[in-house]
């Protein structure tokens, strides 16, 4: 089963105020996106479904994504948002963990001004509760946040983590050595996986094809191995640079140069295992 491990839905027409991160340069995103639009895109590339990930910091987001999952078999898993720094968050974790399709939680680490937020006491206490309820944690990072994220992972060796968007290296500038050092370090932790997603929007949007994707993909394959890598589109955010098929094609074409077993893991099997998605 091939799965897009990272995409978003939103009702911009109703909730525009919640998406302040969408600047005017992202005007292509200023509309509604739902499963009905994603379905033919997945079918075109032979994928069976996706993981819907939060895009705003609100429990209403969780409820909206779960409603999509109720209506569409394409949504194989939901990664929602909870305020893990809230001392009373365990009751909310337990509430959402009661839904089988709710598989993980994400906070917007890279939006915090403190580069050490990931391993701050309040955040670490909240993340530490997730494994008790069978939930994983998506790490939304940029290169400066990798040392703190590595400390968090070291503190919680039983928790399953996945790095979103390969930690957003500066693809527009070529090779990012800060990123490389941080990723090589965190990849040594066996409870960390990595999503091959969000790369086109870290490149120059006008000349996105020129970014050294293969060099980055080869690097994470060397350090994580195929069993800890999973493809993701970051649709519809990827539309800022290109269309869905082209964004996914970067990883699909690269994966198809590997062994069939490696490609099988990267294009679906890793995601299915990490998010504990039952095969139909």
C-alpha cells in the first residue's frame, strides 16, 4: 500500500484567520482543500491514501481532520495538534487517542523563538505522555532546532518521532552543512524516522527543479536507511512551487532507482508501520 505520509486539508473560506502563516506570496493556498480534490491526485500516481496533518493550532483542527477521515477512506491517519505544554494535557491526549485513526500529535516547534523549545521542560513533559496512549510525535523543525530535538529524543527513547520535511534544509542555497551535521546526529537515534516531504518549498519556487534533491535524499538514505524514510507531498503547500504529481515525482523517481525493497518501504511500508495503519 502506497501512502502519502504528509498532507493537509483546510476550509480557508471559514477559518482564514487561523492561517496567518499563509502570506500573500502563498495566495494559491487561499481557498478550501479537501479529500475530494486529493483523491484523483493520489489515483494518478497509484497511491491508496494519505496521512492528514494539522495546519493550525486548534483542537477544532483535530475535529475537522477526523471528520474528513470519517467521510473518506483515503485518510489513513490523522496527526493532530494539542498544547503539550499545558499541565492538564493528558486528558486531551486520552480523548483523541480514543479514535483509532488519530495516530500522532504535532506542535509547530520551528515557530517558537526559543531554539531550545523542543527540549524545554513543559514541552518534554507533554511529549512524554504520548507513547502511553500509542501516539507518535511529528517534529516540525529547521536546522537550528535539531540539537534541541536530539536532546528531546534522547530523553524519551521509547517515544516514536518522525522529522517532517527532512528538517527544512536551505535547498535554495544549495548544500546546508548545519542541516547535514544535525541530521547525521539525530539519525543515530533508532526511535527517529524522517519524512521525504516539503522539499520543493524550501527550494527557489521559480526554479524549484534546480535544487540538489538527489544529494539530500542520498544523505538521509545513508543515515536513516529506507526502513525509516517515508514519502510525503506537503500538499497543498507544495503548490507554491509546483503541482502534486511533480512534487511527489521527485521522491518517486529517486526511490525507483533503489532496490524494490527499499522503494517499497519509502513509498508506503514505512509510513504504514510507523503510524500503525491497518492494511485493508
